[in-house]
C-alpha cells in the first residue's frame, strides 16, 4: 500500500438515513442515527468509527502474523466507545476500548507481533491523535 487519497461519498436518502458510496467496486452501505432523530435501522457514524478501529487492528495483527509465516485461523474484536458531553454540552467519543480474540498456534511469533502490530494500524493511530484508544488482546489458542 502506498500513500495517496481515497474518496467516500455520503448522500442523504431521507431524514437521518444516508447512503455511503466508496467506488463502483464496493457495495454501498447505509447509516442512520438512533431514535429519536433517526430510525436506528443502520449503524451511525460513531459505530462505523468503532468498527473501523476494530477492523484495522485485526487486519494489522493478521498481516504481522502472516509476514512472520504464522497463521491466524480466526480473529475477532469487540469495541466499546464511551460517549460523554464536553464542556459545551456536545456529545463526543472520549474513549475507546478494544478486546481482541486472535486464534494462533505459534506463541513466539504472536508475542513479537503483539509488540508491534498496533503501530501499523492506520485508523487506530489516526484516531489516537484525538481519542485515547486502549487495546486488550485475549488470545484463543487453536486446538
């Protein structure tokens, strides 16, 4: 992957429902605000941000393990985001916690990747510039 730009288009469908388009090769997704603003039928932007952090961390750990010639047959993450009002009474995401559950066989290679993979996660490191993001890993050894 090289540096550059990417573009995303967000278009209002109705009320607080939006269609998000990435490009012609990727299917559009929808977002919606929770009630009482929207109908809550789709994730809102905050939930997509949490999903992006979790996805990026999982992909970074898998990439590191694969570069180390070790398998990760399964991995999942649970992301919690804390929503609080700031000094002006506006809601902000003030903290994120990520619990990761990777499955692996090679403990030595996992230990090395555990030390470095977060630094390669574009989304998490970008978010950390403004929001603290804590990451916990709960390995699941392959049986």
